[in-house]
C-alpha cells in the first residue's frame, strides 16, 4: 500500500501535497460522519433509499 505522500504514490504525480492532505482529511471526516450516523441510527433521506444495499 502506498503512503499518500510517498514518492511512488500515483496520486502525487497528479496533485500537490496540500491537496492530498485535504483529500485525506476529507475522507477521514466522511468516515467519522458515517460511523456517527450509523451509531445513532439516522434514517436515510427518502431519495437515497434506492442506493441502500439489500440485506
């Protein structure tokens, strides 16, 4: 697995370091948001029900 800021990382060729840091931070925020909403059992908006995985 590549480190985000390693010299072998394919993303580093496309994006500068501040943008990569922002992308990783945003991904972390989204994971935290998902964990929180799952923990408190927030209902999906009705228009998003089509995207729910079938259990």
